[in-house]
C-alpha cells in the first residue's frame, strides 16, 4: 500500500483540522495509507511520524488550530537535517508528503524534493493571504470573520464612549486582512503598506464631521506599518478625541473554522492527493479566478505577492482623504 503523510508548517490557521480530516478519509478512499507528521518539519527531523486512523480525525472538523501541531523550523533550512528527515520517511516507506504552510515552508520543500525525490504538494495556508499565485489561502475567511466580530464589538463600546479606536490586524507586511476588514466593517480609516496615506490629510474632514455630531472613529491599521500608537496619538492631539489601541493579536489565528474554510480545506486536499497520485511531484495547489490549478514552487515562492488591483482600487476610493465626506 502506498504511504502518504501530511504536516503543518508555520503559523497555524483555522481550516487545518478540516484538511487533516479530509486527508485521512480521502487517502483511505484512494487505497493508500495515511501518516501524520507532528510539529511540522521539526517532527520530520525528530521522527514524530505515525500512522493515522479514522478515529484520530473524528470531531476535529469544528476545531481551530491543528491536531498535528505546527512549528517554524530553523533546522530544516540545513541540508544535514533534511537528510535525517528524508531517512525517517524512507524507513517508513513514505514517498509522498502534503504540506500545509506558507511560501517559506514551500521553499524548504523545494530543496527537500531536489535532494531526495520525495514528492510533495503544498497547500497555501496562512491568514495573511500573502502567497503569490493564489487568490486564496486556507484560514483567511475564518480570520476575517474573527476580525469582523471583534471590530463589531469594539464599535459598540466606541460608540458609547466618544472614543477613537485604532484596531491593529495581523498580516505581516501584507494589508489584505486590514483592507478587507476596513471595507466590510465601515471603518473611517484604513492604513496598510500598499496604500500610503498621510493621516494628517483627514484633519479638516474629521473636524467637520465632529462639528456635525460624529462621536467615535474606527481606524484599522495593518501590523506591517508599526504605527498604531502614533495614529492613536494623532486622534488625541489633533482632534481632541480620547483614543485606544486594540491589537487583535493571535485571536485572529483561532476560532471555529468557517463553512468556506471547511469546504476549501476539502477541495485543496482532494486536489493535492489526486496530483500526487497522478505523478505531479513538486507543486502547490493554488486557487485563482475561482479555479484550482497547480503551480511550481518557483512561481509561488520566488515572487512577491501583490494585492489584487481591483481590491486596492476599492480601498483607495473608500479611504482616500480627498473622498472623505464632510
Ligand atoms: O503569518 C501568520 C502570522 O499570524 C502573522 O500574521 C503574524 O505577523 C505572525 O504570524 C505572528 O507570528 P507568531 O505566532 O510567531 O507570533
């Protein structure tokens, strides 16, 4: 029986558990034997690899995080540790691997494949949605819903207290989470690396809004800008508005996976297993223009991600200080 393993690498996302469940079910359906690698590439090196069974995945559909845990491995960047990892797989007769992770994890896999011939398929998984070549990464929808709920709750207190709230979202250097959240929550301000805005340009417009009765502000700021406290201070110093910074932090990575992420997890894994069975040995399964397609690691991992132009245009229109309604 052919043997295939799955692992999670890098920041966990909600949707990994549904993917793991589908992996076990579909592997058996295809007449193969499924294995789990625990703790990402660290587990590959340390031989935390064991056979997976149906009962292991019972009830995990609704759980955030990952049952098989994840890690960021420094050791896997070294060829000597990759050789140990390959030997661990060979001893168990495992010749195929599915990797849920980001572009850094895929770059590691590219080296691994070239050195060992162990086939793999990557599934883009990061709440940052910053992987080139795919419109969607597993976990993004759940993260956006967690952020939406947080902003809606903060709006309740902001509107009761005459305050400005600066809400910082994750995303590393990518403004996707902040932009989509700002548009869909009706925020007054959205600051992301991809749309440079000088907050001072809002001053006249916001003063006019305050004169007409506005009594709270919501500003969404991407963590990549590292300026949430300065923005909060601007509301205090320039508008005389008491302000608070709310860093949403790791709650964005957790929570019960959304319906969309459960479905995407099932589809990503199904395509990944089919690809490996059909001899597609070294690719990432991407989702673009509502279709699944396979891309090479070089296409995915060697080029920087750029935010969708239509979304950026929407953001520029919505949040341009020159469009601010007095
Ligand atoms: O890449 C996912 C992510 O959650 C980023 O949005 C964030 O900057 C980073 O990981 C946080 O990393 P850590 O969990 O190591 O603090």
